C-alpha cells in the first residue's frame, strides 16, 4: 500500500470512530437505527469517492489530505476551519442527544429524505472532483492552475460548498432530529465567510477568475445566490 493511500485510510478510520462516538455516546444506546443509517450514508460514499480519487487522481487526494485549521495559511481561515470542524461534530452530537431526550422527532420518511440529501451532497462532491483536479482542501492557487467552468462549475461557482450544505442539512434529518438543524446556522455562517474569502483570494491571484464570476453569477444556489 502506498504511503498516501495508507494516510487516507488512517484518516477515514479516525473519522469513522470519531463519528461513532459522536453519535452513540450522546444517544447512550446502540439501538439507534437512524444512527447506523447515517453512518452508512456518510462512509459508504466517502470511501467510494476516496478510492476513486486515489486510483484516478492521486495528486488531488494529496491536496485534499492537506485540510483543516493547521493547513490554512491565513489566520481568518484557521478560525473558520476550527469553527467548521467543531460544529460539524456538534451536528451529530446534538442530534443524538435529541434522540436520547426526545426534544423533537422526525418520522421515518423524514429520515430517508435526510439520507437522500446526504447522498446527493456526496454525488455533487464526486462531480466536483471529476471536473476540478485543483479542488484543494485549503485556499490556494497551484502551479499552472486554470479556471474550471465545466460540469457543476457551469451552474454555480462553489459547487463543493453547495454539496456540503445539502449533506449537512441532511445529517440531523437522517438522525431524526429537528434540533440538530440549529447547529447548521453557525456552520452556514462559517461556510459563507470562507466562500467570500476564497473568492477574494482567487480574484486577486487566479487569472480569468474575474471573467468567470461574470459568466457564472451564482455562488452556491442557482438563481438565488
């Protein structure tokens, strides 16, 4: 096994056990079918996408592995990434606490809507990785990087964030919690902060990005914003 593949596998396993703890410890039971469904809806596509990228574009996998607060160069982005990491886990924790204490409830059909949203978010992520080999985990401009305007980038300027938001909204639904959606409010603010900062960075440093903004007017939601 290549060193990069080994690191990716370790990262996936670490995330898996972290989310198992974030779901089932607050719920204080393993008899939580929504929790198991959520884990499957997260890790099956995540692993499939990782295997595909490792096989077809190892350089992209390496770029994606360099992510998180420590990997960012600017203080503002370190803060944003720190907030996003904490709130992402809190999404699971609050939803599982909701299940344990019965603060709110969602019917089975709502949980399956959440599953479909999670899978849709990953489908968008996969489309982004196929279209954009520069989709780094940090805000940067790589050597010989060009503006990508095909695939999902022909619809919105930040499809990766759009997919992430769809998936994040789907997580509390899948876990059977309305209260968990409240956690997504600060996460949405963090994503918008990062998105706007990224646009400023790319406008200044990536040739052709200003023209791309003129041709693709919407950031994450077509015909809205």
